[in-house]
């Protein structure tokens, strides 16, 4: 009987001490949230544009971390973001599926705008100004060209235009890139 | 010194825990898909096995024998292993989230890796001393890691090989494991320990 009590007592004590040690270790190795989701989220441009097919950057980061999504869906982030995410996840980089389009910017035909504010609510980067029953307009330098405002507009008065290249930011395009081809096309048109 | 060398040689090659004693087969087959995860798993097991064999020896000598409760040996050892695994899980989660994700369920399953408990129990059965126990655990873990990494390498290469459809996946994995075990039988004449 004596032996039984020592056995129970010693095991309980041993378990208790191990538990306390583990609890102390937990404090030292505390992980806040899922670090890999945070890391991917930090790489994304945070435009919350939804072009990846997920409702925002954080959900896309979660999907990539859980391997539910490929690394190449972030269009605003471009190739650099894709390479960084592929490197972080340890997977092969993938070509970004993007048509040969230039950076776009939305444009509101103001004489047709009825001032419904629906596009303002849908803009992920707050690049539309306006008030109810007033014309809305787009702040071109903040627009990411995500096209999310096109659908809610009840009178279809929003166009997507090719973003004008500002002189102070202009640089030679990389050979073979979309921008280079576009410039080439423009030149041909100009000389035709 | 000579004794330790023999222990290492014996546990790594001759009495390899996976291929000669057939312990720890579950992670051997489960985590051997990619070399990178296999390396991570090897280091995790190395940490757990070495510390578990040392700690279990101490518990055996200073708790179980003095209190005459040897019948609690298994549950004490499992508790030690579980605590160590919990600890390394926290450590990996903090330091390398990618590895943590790669190891997945197999990381907590080191707790039930029979090779770890096997090493602890065999240490007691063979009447090893403290340092011998630690070295035996380290050797067993290195042996496990070596075989796991080699096997992962083989599997990575076989993935690209034109194998018959019926052999794809698990059958080929099991056949490869069997052949590796046969190959390691070649070491059996090397040392007697």
C-alpha cells in the first residue's frame, strides 16, 4: 500500500514538474498568429483589390500558406512579389498570368455619373472622391487599375484607360516586357 | 573512447533502428517524400532521442530504482518523450514555420515513434551507463536520420523514373525500403556489440 502511494505521488510530481517546465518554455517560444501567413501578407501590396480571386490580401496569404492557391495570382504585386513568395514557400516560381496590357487606370465620365456612391464603396484603395448626388471622380495616381468599380456602377460610366506614363517617372522599358511591346506599338501607330 | 566509436558504428550501420530492428517505420515512410523535410525530421528526432535516452536513464537510476516502482517505467519514459517532443515542436514552430508545416502531423507523432521509446528501454536492458546511454541514443538517431535522408533521396529520384503503373506510389516505396534493408544487412559482419 505504501508503495502504491509513493508511485502515485512520484509520478504526479514528475508530471507536474514537466508541465511547469513546458509552461515556462511556452512563454519563451510564443508564436503570435501564423507567422508564415504574416510573412506572406507583408510581401503583398495591400491594395485589397481581389484580382487574385480572394477577398483581400490576408485571405490570399492564408490560402498560399495552406497551399490552396498558387503563388502567381497577385497581379498588382507583379513578378517581384511572386518571386519573394515562391522563395518563402520553397516552391518553383510561376509566370504571372497576365494579358499584354499596360497599367490601367479607371476614368469616370462625369456627365453620365448619377452620384450613387456605389463605386466609392467598392474601391479598395479609396481612390474615388465624391458625395451622394454629386459627380464622382478618380484620383488617378492612387488607382491600381483593379477594375472592381466597373461592376457596381449602375450606369456604366467608368472606363478603363491606359495609364499615362509620367515624364518624371519614365525609364527605358526592359526588352521583351509588356511595356516595351506597348511602346513599340505606339511608335508604329505614330509613324503610320 | 573506443567503446563510443563502436557504439556509434553499431547503432548507425549494423543495428540500424529502422532497417535492422524495424522500429520507427511510420515516420520513415511518412516523411521521406522530400529531402528537405527528411533532414528537418532527422534533426528533430536526433534532439529528442539523445535527450530522451539521457533523461530516461536518470529517471531510471534516481526515481524508479530507489522508489522500487520499475513497473511504471513505460509511462515515465513516454512522459519524458512527450515533454521533449512538445518542446521541440514549440522550438520549430518559432524558428522555422516552413519546416513546421512540412513536418505536419509527423512532428507530434515523434512521441509515438517506437524507435525513441525503444532506445530508452534498450538502454536499460543493456545496463548502459549515463554517457553510453546518451551515445547510444545519439547513434540510433544518426542512423535513423541517415537512412531517412538516403531513402528520401531515392524516392525523389524514383518519382521521375518511368515505373510501371502498378508499382507507382506506395508499392515502390515499400520495395525500395525492403531493398535498403537488404543492403544494410551487408554491415552485419562489421562489429559485434
